[in-house]
């Protein structure tokens, strides 16, 4: 697993790899794992969810199509290897602003509504992640309503 992550970083940071860019890639991976996790929450990953996930990763992190696929592969592997969310949420809590964490919760809502149905397991997971990310309940609800209105 470590070799896969290292290979990803080396591939995309060959010329300018420094501490800041490595941190940014770790943060991208942490976000991607949580986003991947929500697509599995209801036990079924729809094509709409997969498409929306790729779009979010590509546009939010300004990745190429290949970088997006590489990040998704890593996130899938990390998702299966992880035993909890602490490793990811603690990294995000340490380095993300409150607005960035709220935006992540909004992305989770977008993925949960991508197939036009909100499953109770998706909502429960978003609530749990919101709590782990120290996002106030009011922002949790506001982000849900923003996504529902769009």
C-alpha cells in the first residue's frame, strides 16, 4: 500500500515535490477516500455516483483524467485497508479550514443524491463524518439543503 501511494506521489510530483505538495496529495487522498466511502454506503454504486465522483475530484482538485483515475484507485485501496475514518478526518481537521470541511460535506451530499435517492445509510454516514470533521449540525443541514435545491 505504501509503495502505491509513493508511486502516485512520484508520478505526479517528479519535478517539484516538497513538503507542501506532498501534504496536498495526502489531503486529496483523504478526501477521495471519504467520497468513495459514501458511494458504497447504500451497498450499491450507481453509474451516476461514479460519474459525479470523478467530476468532483477532477474539478475540485484540478486533476487530469488520468490523475483522477489514479487517485480513485488509491482511494479504493485505502478504503478497503482502513479500519476507521480517524486517519482521514484527523488529517483534514488539522489542515482544512471550516469552509473546506463544509464544502467536503456538501460534496458528500452531492454524491448521495447523485442517483436521485437518499439512502438512510448515506445520510447516517454523512452525519457521522460531519461530526468527525467538527462541522456544526447547522452547517450539516444547510449543506444538505443547498444540494437538494440545486
